[in-house]
C-alpha cells in the first residue's frame, strides 16, 4: 500500500479520477440489474415471466455488446488526440444516458416506442462506457512507476464493484422508501437520477488531471499511429489481440454468470425481498472490491498470469458447492457468506487486467487495444445471464448445479487464455514491447 501512498499528487488525481469514472460505469450497469424485474414489466409486458426476463436481459446485453465499438472508437481517439480528452467525452456521454433512462415513458404510456427508446439509450450507454475503461486504465498505468502498477491496477478495477456497492446501498434505501407499486411508478426512476452528482465530481477531477507523459512523448516525436484500430487487428499485434481476448472473454463470462446474474437469482429463484437482496449484494460486492485490490497487489509479487489463474481455479473448484449451499441456506447470514465467496472468487481475476493489457501493447495503440480487447470480451460474456435464465426453466431441481456449470465455463476459458499468453509484469511501458519473448 505504501507504493500507492508514495505516488505524486498529479498521479493520484489521475488514478482517482479514473477510478471514479469506472465506479460510475459500474453503478449504471448494476442499477439496471437491480431494477431488471421491474423494467421487464414496464417496458416488456407479457404474461410469460421467462419471455419478459429474456427480453430485458437481451436489452441489457445490447448495452454490453456495443461496448467493443465504443472501446475501439474512443480508444482510437485517445491514441490520436489524447487519453484525457477521450475521458472527458466518455464520462459526459454515459452520465447523460444514465440520467435520461430515468425519464423514459413506459409501455403503458407510449406502447412499443417505450422499449425502442430504452434500447437506443442503452446503445448510447454502451458506446460511451466502452470508451471509458480503456482511457482510464491506460492513463493510470502510464502515470505510475512500474513497481506500483499492480496495486494501482487492482484499485482501478475496484471502482466497478464500488459502483456496485453504492448501487446496492441506493437500491436498499430506495426500495425501503418506495414499496411495491410505488417502486414501479417512481422508485426505479430515482435510482437512475442519483448518478448525476458523482458524475459531476468525476468530470471536475478529469479537467484537473494532466495528460499522460508517455503519450505526450510519442506526440512530440511524431510517432503516433494514424490508424490504431487497424494496427491492433492486423500484422504483429493481431495474435496478441486474439490471445488476450480469450482471457477477457472468460473473465466477462464469469462476471456476468456470477455477480451479473446474482440479483435476479436471489429475487426470482431464492425468492428474497428487495431489501434482503440488497443487503446480501452489499456484503458480496464489498468482498469483491477487496479481492480486486488484493489480486492486483498479488500480481506485482507473483505475476499477472498466476494471480488471475489462482482465482479462476478457486471458482472452478468451489462454484457448484457454494451455489448448492446458497440454494439450501435458511438464513440471510448463510446466504451472504455463500454469495460473497462465489462473487469474490469469480470476479477477483479482473484486478491485474489494467496492468496486463497496458503492458501487452505499445504506446501508440495502447488505448485502442486495451479498450477494445477488454470490451470485446463482452461479445461472449454478455450472454451468460441469458444462458442462466434459459437453463433454469429446463430443470428446477438442478438450477444451482446448472448455474455453477455456467460459471465454470467462463473460468475454463480464462485458464486456456492464461496458458497462451506471456507474463508481462516486468515490461517497461515507455519503450516498445519487443522485449516480450512470446507472441
């Protein structure tokens, strides 16, 4: 932790501004997960609960699937024009989209226009959010010493579960203020409105932060890439792109098969009240946040690959036993323990990812490649909740085992990717990464 405390004031502003932006991204995405049961009734009314959930999760998946496009678009902007400018645009864009979601009319008011407007806003949300992570991660990794990259990497990633944590607290408070019909009428809208204040704080911090010195050096030398995205997916970097994509696809699948589906699992299959679901998710996301930071710190000690692999292995071993235990638990404390462990094991592998992806690609395409690879993992990962919903209606008795298998699939993909990628911990970001021996 001393490595983090010893950062310069400028670096701390960059890191905290990046962390807060990622926290807001997590806040928005998780808000949608918490209100998804309500949204399915308001925007996709149907007598078939399964179809309503599938339609709403599909809308949610659209948000995630367009994120690679945002990662490539704003990543290219960040590589050509600057990381800071890209971050100012993305934080403004997805903050407006989040707030506007709370203003949407429902099906009862405008019919089919309602879900269409929701889909449009979620697409815009996905584009801006897709561009957010790459610039956040890259500018932070380029602004701290090599010895601090692991802990800073984990801290940056902890912003997402922190956003989830705050969303859980807000959900608990709002669900206590607005019960049943009043939540359907007003409560879900209030939740989307609450993100505007921290968005303004993040924007102010970003206006104060400095541009990446590593990127500025490339600009001064006139060594910036004219077509970063083309260079990412062609030639020497193409293999790195696809091998890295295996890891992020597995991590994303594991994430959305666990924490992404858990609020719905607790509400629809364990039949808990909103307040109980919120309490359990608060404890689980707090432990996940600690896991992110720990795995980032650990990656500085034993390497990025080993740190990610430890948590993937723990998930493979314990996913089914923990989910079966959750299914049969009788108290909220027992449920909180099972959920917290499942989520911590399944999500902590993300901690070293900002460092790993920044180290994997050279400066002139780092923003594009990191943002694109990270978000492209959602092309596969975003479907995990849909797979879970569909499988659950086929066999009620085997639900926890099927959910566990769904989670393990993502972890196996992670392990395959780890075998195919090299260790990057000792790479110097300010020089071309030709010193990585393996492709």
